[in-house]
């Protein structure tokens, strides 16, 4: 899971220290765009599963955009993971 940890770290770094021209910063600062991208990427994933094409690529896009969306809206992935742990009991 180091890749996910690295991605989360990158998103948080961009949030704290924006880089001009960064796509991640654009998503962090424009919640409407971030929401639209999550919805778009989920639809693309569903389509790719149904057509059995590009499933891994589209899954990666969903994870990236979801992590950015959560962070942009003050939702920590750690809290989401804690909630999932609670549900296992």
C-alpha cells in the first residue's frame, strides 16, 4: 500500500504547498470540478468493466480522484479506513 500512502502524501503536500499548474491543485481548489471528475471516472470504470477493457487504468483514475475529492472536502482517508475497520466487527 506504499503507493496509496505516497498518493495521499502528495495530495496533502499539494494542499499545503500548492504548485502552479498542478492538476491536483486544480481539483483541490475547485470542488465542482473534483466532484464532476469523481462521477466521470466512476462511470468510465463501470463502462470499462462492462466492456472488459481498461479496468485497471480506470480503477486507478477513480482512486486518485476520490482521494483528492475526500481531501478537498476535509475527509481524511484514515477516518474512512477506521470506519471500515468498525464494520468488520
